[in-house]
C-alpha cells in the first residue's frame, strides 16, 4: 500500500504502526520520526516565515475570514506518487490542508485513492483513531496492540499520582493573543494529576484575556505554543514575562508542543508522562529526551 500523510500526527501514527515503508509523501511540518524528513513533502504554508506571534494570528484570521487556504497541496506530485490512501483531517482549519480540497483533488486522481480523515477531540478518540488507521491500512492487530500499550502507560501515570494534591494548571496554546489549551489537553492535565483552570475536555482552544488567566489563580502555567518546541516556547514566554508573572503561577514551564501536546498521535502519552513529572516530580518520571524548560522568575536555567 502507498500512503500519503497530510497531517504530522498521522505520519507519527503510521510509523508507530510499523508502516513507515508504505508512506510515500508527508507534509512540510513532518519531522518525526527522523525517517519522515527524507520523504517527499507535498504541502506548504501560505503564511510567510519570520512573523511575530501576533502577526501569525492576524494572518491566519485574515485568510480564514476570506475563506482562503492556509496550506497548499502539490496536487501534481500527489498524482505522480499514486497513493492508495490519503490521510488528512478536518478538525482544525489552521493545522492542515483543507479536507474539502483534499477530497476534491483525490477524486480527480487516477484510481481515486481512499481519503481517511482523523478528527479526534479527546485523548480517548486519539487512541481509537489508531485502530481506525490500522484497519484502513490492513493491519488491525497492530492498531490494537499500540492502543493497549498506550492505555497501559496512561493508567500507570494515573496510579503514580493518585491521592496527590492537584495543582491548578493554566495551559496556554498561544501567548499573543493568549489561547487556552483545548481538545485533549485538559484531559492530559487531569491524567497527570492536575486541574485545568482554563480549558474543557473535548472543546476547541479559545482566545481569552490575561485578566481571565489571573482570575483563574493557576499554580502552574504551561507555555505550549501550537506546533512549536521548548526553545521557541521559552522565548515567547520571556517576551510575555510581565503577563505570565502577573498570573501568580509559582512555576512556568515551556514545553515541546509539537512533540507531545499539539499533535493528536501516540506521543501525547509522552506528554502526559512529562506533565505528571512537572506537576509531581517526586512521584512520576518522564521519558528521556522530552523538551521542557522551567523559567524561574522567567529567567531561569534550562531544565
């Protein structure tokens, strides 16, 4: 089978299912695992590089308000590759090529490849989609085995923090303007032994004012700009140091959103393990190699 993945989380899931050799194309954002970086990239962003966070937000709003695409798809290259399956999503308009565009292009391709849209809104749905993807690729048993393993790891995290005091957590998916973490993020925080004071499980991320964040009185602030890594998250946190300090949070953590929080794939479980360690360092240990940085007085050392 030849598979074109138009979502980074789908690429990660396909490799986790042992289907990396079947993947013939990925997005310009697919950077995990390392092998995916060598595959043909058939998407691009219409947002110029080098913009500030507020400028990115404004550009996204402008394009979506006009009904224009944020991402482009190289349909000629997709046709040349002749995939049997195209994996995409319709959940978030700012995360991938438009589902309608993908479906229309696929219908015109020779052989009319199957289009599979993965649109989980909760952690449970992320795990269920692994089975859906595995079945579409003809390896249902692999999907069930991966789902069981990830479920086991989540249960182990919950056991490790059971009975501990639950810190109040403000998860921020963007800082200028601030966005509360949505969809699966509140559930991740709950499983890690915390209480999300801004988001609701299964509900989209939303904009909010710093006054609302302060009123929520978080113990911990998690800076996780969507699709970015810890170093960039830390830089943005420092640029918004005054606002973050005003929340009264006793700890501010910058984390790898791209690795463990914003992509609905297997590595969300890594994110839960990391969160449990950040909230309860004496009770839980994260997997090695996960990016995070604690900002002590918003000027601290790398962790």
